[in-house]
C-alpha cells in the first residue's frame, strides 16, 4: 500500500491477517510472515522475504513473494 493511513484503515476493518490471525495496525511484521490482505473482491496472500527501513521502488518487489491472488465473482459475498 502506498500510504500508511490507507493501511491503517484496512487493518482496523479486519481485512489484514498475519499468519492467519487478524492483525492490528500496531502489529509487527517479520521476515517469513504470511500476510493476507482483503481488497473488496480480491484477496492477496504474500510471504515477507525481507524488511528494510528504506527501499527504492525498483527493489520493493524483492521484499515479498505473492503466494496467491484470488477474486470473488460476486463482490457482495
């Protein structure tokens, strides 16, 4: 997510899980964690490879692996 405020809002709504547990906005993420994010009709599951304080845009995709990307056909489910 591009902004911390958006990440906090999504987390506070219970749409983010860390290792299958609902995350709080104050939760820490460490290398090896599995993070599941619910975006409306899309669910994204990623594995954290590395945590860095500062990273260039080109290097960001190396910090995680996408494990699954699922879409609901009916958005209201």
